[in-house]
């Protein structure tokens, strides 16, 4: 570690495609949140100003639907990527879903969750987390749930004439509520809990840019995900997962983008809190 | 009565005169047979003043005449008891022996006086009535039968005759004008025997110049003369003339002939009375001041001559002048009263708020001249006129602009009236020169202006639809059949009328964004609940954000033809709703229309599924945030602990290293 040559090489946690998808998701999610919330909180002055800044409501609608298409695109691309991953490394869906390094919840996650709670209250050590912690898995599946719920209800609102060919009209009122409240849940959760869990934890403050660079210092991996580190060292596969770190100019650009995303996210949270507390109807 | 009496007398005399005629008819001896022995010879002549005069008398005609019963001596009284053949010449026949009234009238008349003066052109009885062949005036053969009178009179009073050339008669082309007038046409061309002939107005015998106060055609008597036939003419003239004044104060009114020229009665204006030149003798002086208050009394001839009243003489407005005074105007005791002629308008004005204030001598109250001007008055069709459509707002603005005298005392809700009007659709159209657009007077009327609280006001809530409907007729028809019409809804509370939605003065096009975005607030003034819930659904939310294309109240409910949704004719009735949605949502069907456009998730009894969906989602949110939040909060102490340990390790490491900055950068990342 003291060797500077080694220090410049970092552990690769995310593939290039995964990083691109995450950035696409940020952009589309922010766009969806901003434009959608202007509608949800249309009775606040905030919303009117924002809608105006976005080029009027009609423009906001185009942005919202374009971002939705991007989000669907991200989702489908990820599924295709999973399919390729299955073919390349696991062979069967079962192996992909239940094998080591899988995103699916398993018994160990429950154990780690209990262990984490104990650690929180000082009744035990920090669990030796593996490649994916339970909260990371929760975030991951929250996106699946969100896309399914918000996406499907959004489609009924996008194409109401088509859907009312076989669904009653009042169901659009129901899907409006679901779409809107689920979106509130998603934005609220992402911009608070997710931001904290993966970016803003004091030990990583002000931000963890691993998801953008795909790389993390090895000592961080050792500290954060000890079990994964140990497994990689034991299997001797660590070295093949190491790559050169990005130049400072790249990380600086990434930081600027991340700061912007954080700022937007926190503004939205503040706005939601303001709207819920002082202007709700 | 002066005119009627002689007529009655004449008729009476004619009746008496018939009696001897009948008696004579009973006798066997034909009348005047003895005289006709000589005078029946057509060649019998005599010479008078060097002229050969026939002395032939047509016995047949005489025996058919009204005087046959009297025989020759009945009229030629100097033959009474004389032997025949008699000495010539006989004295002239004196018709007055029997017709004493007519004789007396004739003697007083222009014609009689001329005879007395020895005027050889002056007519005697025989010139009009003939001699031996006189038949009753009703008999068409009579020389003075109604249809013949114009020619009897015209024998002298037509162009080219010695009378017309040598005598001072103020009228020209009398017979010609008469025959083309409505009276002449009726009598001569249509044979309407009761149509007036010369004698009807001038009387048969008491013909006097119009300057004579006793004349039937004197200014004072004209009305009485005309109303012999045109009785109740004041009832049809009340829009122009205060008719009853004809009898009470004929001097302040124009006489019939002021407007309807004598002899060519065709609504042609005719100036009479005191000559304007007499007035302008003094008033043309630009330095002329009124002694009482120093006010300029100068009158510009040019101004008057270009005005609408340029055919009206000074004295017709400035009545009470006395032409016999050196200063004819010194008898004037009051200002010009326009209502003498403009009676209907005068009544309207008096009842209006302007007139009411004027009646209380309020100094702010406008009178006729404040709006219309004085000598230079122009018709409202004249673009130069202050009452021309384009100039009306500016005219009213003189008092009603903010800060001016009318606006200052006004306590109602309408402010910036002129400014708002100018910006409004009506004002914009007017500015672009569309003179038929609504100006102040289109809605408030020109002369019947009343506050809207007055039930008679054109802008009273009950009358507003009619007022707007004068131009927007189709809209009014729709509105009167809508739920907002009292007749349809039977609702006792005040219902909206045009201005409640469109405003009074700042009316804008309904396709303008401002109108489309404000209409919910407008409808919401009465429909409070339903508007609130509208804003809970898509259309309302995007409208709140300024999206004009989303459906507004009237896009679905209709604007002027709004009806209860339960009404089959409503745009939202079961049969029509899909088509209404389809205006924006192409392909919308009945099920699509099931979307609840006014739904709220706060009403469990009306919208249970929305209520429970909302609370289900809220519960999901709460649980997620509580769990996520708690997890995060619990984590914080450990996270800070880790940070401290990390920093401590870094510090220790940095102390060992020569270049600590490199390392720090990495750990932070």
C-alpha cells in the first residue's frame, strides 16, 4: 500500500455499462422527478416557477415522457446485460440468482441485517459484508419495483384513450394516485436514504464516486467489504480486477456532476418537505 | 274654431238655399222664362268699357243651378217690379244679400281689401264661383269643387300670371309645388276629395297674409289649421317635438311649416323666424362679451354652417326672441332647451343619473352641451363629432377617467374604467377603427344612463344579457336557455350574467391565456367545492401551472349553453360526454369519459377507491421512510466513529509519509 505504483491501481467494482446506465438513470430520474413534482405540487409557487423554467408545462410533459423512455431503456438494457452475464459467468438463471455475488436476498443478508443492528447499538462488531450489502440489494430491487409500479401507471396516464378501451375511466384516477405517491416515495427515498447509504455516510463524506468511476481504492474495499476482499485474495483473482485509477481531471468532472445531482436531489427533498408541511391539500 | 265656424255656417246656408229650389221644382213655370226670352239668345251682347260682353244666359244650366228657385230677380234685385226689357246696365249682383258671413269675411280678406283699394286683379265672388251655373260645392260640377279649387286659385296664383308677376307673394311655384306635394298628389292624382286643397288651409273666404295674427296660416295658428285633419299629430311627433307645447306654448316650438314646407310638404326643412343675419349683426363680433359675467358671446358663422343644425335658425333654439325689439334677444329669459325638439331624448336624459343630478343643480352634472357641444354640434355619424363612436370613450373619460370629477365621487367597484376599456377587446377593436364595436354608450346607452343598481338601467343585472345581446344575439339566445338563466333554473339567488364572467370594462377575448387561466377562479366564485376538486385532478393541476390547452370549465360544460349534467342536452350528458372528451382526446369512448375530472381522495363516501388507494400509498410511504430513516439514524453514530478512526489512521499514515496529499486524495475518494 505504501507503494505509489500499487496505490494508483484500484479495484474495479462496476463495469463501464453499469456506470453509464447509472448516469442515464440519474439524469432521467432527476428529470422525471422535477417535471412530475411540478404537477404533483402544482398549487405551490415553487411548482409554477419551476414549470416556467422548464419551458412551460407542455415542455415539462415532453421532458417527462422522454425521460421515461430513457428509464425504460436503462431497465431493458440492464436486463439484457443480466442475460449476457448469465451466459458468460453463470450458465443458468438459477446460478445467477442464487450464486455468490448475486443481488437476490438470501439468509446471509438476514444475518448481516441483524448483525448490523447489533453493531449500531454497540452489541457486536461491524459485520463482514460481502460484494453486495442488504441495503444495496434493497435499493436495487426498489428500482425494479418502482419501474414496474410507476412505469405501468405512467403508461395508463400517457395513453388513457388506449387503456380505457378495456379499463374503466375511474381507474385512471387510481393510477394517478399510485403513480404520484409511488414517485414521491422513490424521490424521497433516493434523495435521503440512498444518498446517505452510499454517498453521504460520514466516513465517505462528501461523496463516494465509485459508482461513476467504477473503481475504489483497495484499502477501502478491504475496510468496507472485508469478506469480498478476503474471498478475492483467497481465490487469487484480486489482481485481475485491478485497473489504473482515473486522472484527477476525470474525477473532478465526475465530482462536479455528482455535486449537481446532489444539489438537485436535496432541493427536491426540501421542496417536498415544504409542500407537504406548509402547502399540502 | 275661428276657421270651422264659417264653414259650418256655409254648409247651413247651402241647406237652406236648397229649399226654395225644391219649391221651384214643384212649380210648372221654368224659372226666369221671361228673361230668357231675350237672354236665351246666344248672340246677345253689350259693350262695356270698350269690350264686347256676351249677355247670353244658358237657361238649362240656370235651371239646374242652386239658385234657380230664386228666379233672375232673386239676385238681380234691381229688376224687381221693373218692366221688361229693362234698362241696361244692371247693378252688380250682391251675393252678400244672402251670403252675409262670406261677404263679411271676403271683405276682411286679402282679396276683399284689394278690391277696396281698387285692385283690378282682385277676385270677386263670381271669379271663383261663376254666376248662373252655381251648383252646391259638393257637386263635382261646381267651380269650387275640391278637385277644382287648386286650379281656381291657380288661375291667378301660378307662375306667369299677372298676379304672380305684379303682386308680392312670398311663395313661388305654388300650384306646381302643391300638385307634387303629398296633399296635391292625393287630391289630384289619386282623387282623394278630402285631401286638403288651397281653401282647407287658407280658408275659402277669409284669406289673410301669414303675418296677420288672424290668418289661418299665421305661425300661431298653423298648428290648429293642420290639426283640423292631422288630429293627434302630437302623439306621432313625440320623439321629435314635445307635442303638447303646440297648444300651450306654440312660440317655443317650431311650427308645422318650419319642418314641412308649405305647398311642398315632404319633410323638407325650411328656415324661418328671425333672420340669422339679425343675430350675427352683433354676435359675429369676436370681442362681444356678456355684460353680466364677461363670457364671450361670439358665434362663429363657420362653425354653425358646418354643424348639424346649419338649417336651423338661431331663433329656433334661442327661442323667446322678439324681432320687434332693437335687441331681439333681450326678451330671452332662459337658455336653450334642446328638448323642445328632442323631446324623447329629453325625457330619457331627465330620468338618467346625469339628468337627476342636473335636476338637483349638481355642478358636476353634464347637460346636452357638455357632450354634444353648442353651435358646432355634429351628428354621431360624423367622424369629427364628439359623439362619433371612436370619440365616445374619450368623451366620457373627461369625467369618468380616474381622478376626474365623476370618478372621484364614484363609490362602486369599477376602477380604471377608461384604461381597462381601452385595453379590452372592445377598446382594441375601436382603436383599430371598427366603429360598430361597443363603446360606453352601447352598453350604458347615450341618454338613459343609470347606475346598475337601478332596475331600469341597461347595465342592471337583469338587463345585462339584453344589453350585450344587442350585438351578441346568438350568445344571448344560448344563455337564455342555459342553467344560468333564471327562467331555466328557477333559482332565486342572483345568477351570473355576462359581466360576472367577462367583467364589465376589461373584457378580453376568451381565447386569450389570461381568460382561460382565470376562468376557474371566475366559476369558482360560486362553484367553490367543485372547482377545488378540479384542481386535484390532471386538468386542474396543469392549468395551475399555466397550461392553457388543458380543459377548462367551459370546454366541458359549455360556455353560454351550460346546463345541468343531468340534462340530456348538456355537453356532459350520457349521450354527449364521449364526444365532448373527444374534442381533445381523439378516440375517447364512454369508458374514457368515466375518468373523474373532479375527484378528490379526501372523500371516502363518494370516492372510496381513491380514498383507500391514497391511504394505502401513504401507509407504504410512511413505513418505508420510518424503516429507512431509522436505519440511517441508527447508523450515524457508528459512521462518525468510523470517520474518526479513519482520519486518525490517515493522520498517522501521513506523518510517516513525505507526500501526504496524494494519499489523502485517494482515501477521500
